[in-house]
C-alpha cells in the first residue's frame, strides 16, 4: 500500500497532523518527517518490530547504527548519564539543529538499557549512541507527545541520495513507509554533522551542515559573570578572571578565547551599550587590566543557555535567574564560596571599588583551583 502523504503547509490543523503521526508511531508504523537537513524515517524506539521494519526499509542489516531523536539537551543525560561536559556544551548550543552527537554509553543507569534488546543493538551496536534533536517544529511536537525517543535514519536506501523533498521519499521507499509529512524542500539539503565526543575533545565522523570551525567555536567553555547593571562588579570580575585563566593556560590575555575559553558579563537590569563606571575602570587599570571599551548588556535567554558557568554577585541575582530559567540551577554559582554577597560599590568612593576588586580576585583565584581548563 502506498504511503499516506500529508502536506503540512496546507493542513487546516497542524495539531491533527501531529496526533496522526504520534498514533502511527505508537502503532509501530514508520513515519517520514521533514527536518532541517534531509527527510528522516522514524520508528518508535520502544517497538522492536517497528525498528526491525525501519532497518528493512533502509536496506541495512542490524548493526548499522540508527540515531536516537530526543526532546532536548537535558534529556541527553537520561541516555548518556556520563556525557562529558563538552558533549553537554555542544548539545545546549547545537540543538535543536543539524548536529548528531556520537558518545560512549557505558552507564547501567542509561535509559537505553530500558529499550528492547533489538533496539539497543540497533542504536548502540558498538557501545556508542548517536543523539540528535532535529530543528523542525513538526517532529519536535511529536517528540513532546510520544512516549520514549524515536529511532531515526535518513529516509532513503543505501543506494539512493538523501531526499530533499517528500516526493523523493515516496519514490525511494515505495510501500515501506506508512505516513509521509510533506513540508517541501528541506532547508539545508545535506545530512547533519556527526560529531564524536569524548572527555578529550571531539572528532567529526561525518562532515555535514556545521563546519569544524563553527564546532570549535561552539565547543568553547563559556563563563558568564552577572551583576545588576553590568557596569562595575561583573565587568571587573570578567577581566580579572580572564587574567587568571590566561596565567593558567600560559597565554596572553587576548589569546584566551582562541584557547577555548570565552568570558563574558551581563546584568539582571542592565541597559544595552552602557559605559562602565569610571571608578571600576581606574581600579582595574591599576591591576594592569583594561575595561575602557566595555559596554553593558542585559542578561538574556541566549546567554543563559550558552553559558557553562554563571557566576553571580549576590543571592538575589541567583534567585532572579532561577525564577526565569530554573533549568540553569546547576550552572549558577555565587562568586563567594561562603555564599556571602559581593556588595555593589556603585556611588561609593574609589576605596570601595578597590575593596570589591580585591574580594573578586581572591574568590576567583580559589575557583581556579576547582575549574578545569
């Protein structure tokens, strides 16, 4: 029987299309989805029969790894509890998007162990599993509603080209697929970049949409300092920390970013483009640091999402961040180890700024012994 094809661009109710796809997958049927790269073929990873049909449609034997499509970066730890920090960094910054992360799965607590044995062998035949969050609203909505992850592969046989539109899927897979969701030509028209990640770094296993240069930038460690107005405390902490990191890495201060560490600052109530307080500029100049070109920026969702560590000056700053972005809790830390606040010197004499800078430097030196660069 030929597949049912639904043009989602003209569908009266997108929610109905999502529910039809969810129902088909729950019944063990194969569904072809548009993604931002190429069309993908999906089966419920909870069904051994569906995954067996997926491999048969693809024309590949068991042992050729399928990808697990999951809901988001936070869910990656359910399947790879020992995901290296670099892996989580790339997951947060690349997903949803055209990057498949290939990581070792050795933990007995992995949810992969809960999948049927045949599915485990299909998605992790050699101990590594490929995880991806496609950047297309339709499949993301399906993932939010369906139980468990999806086992996915390109919607084409090994001797065919990756399909960029639904008609290519229908022509190539004929009667193997139950439902094809048509959203026209895909955005990129090429496969995702497959990136192997381990504690030592990353390796591009299959070149794709995202270049190695971009991946290196995305793999940088991002440290964000947050205060209220981003005019004195957090900018001072930013330049002081950059000096400490440069000393640890054995490089010049202006080479820290090239060495894979990006250091920024922002303010809970900051305006965009504000100038630093003159007293803060003078204090750090006395430490051999330059703050004259700093411009303030407000804390944003993008900054919170990308930061690996967020250092705040006060407990109220932490509370404000977690009220807006509770998922960032494990990454938000007070600068002071004793959980005291760094007082705001704004409006005070130069001596108060100097005392603040001394406190920041002392606390950040202690953090240097705990952080790995």
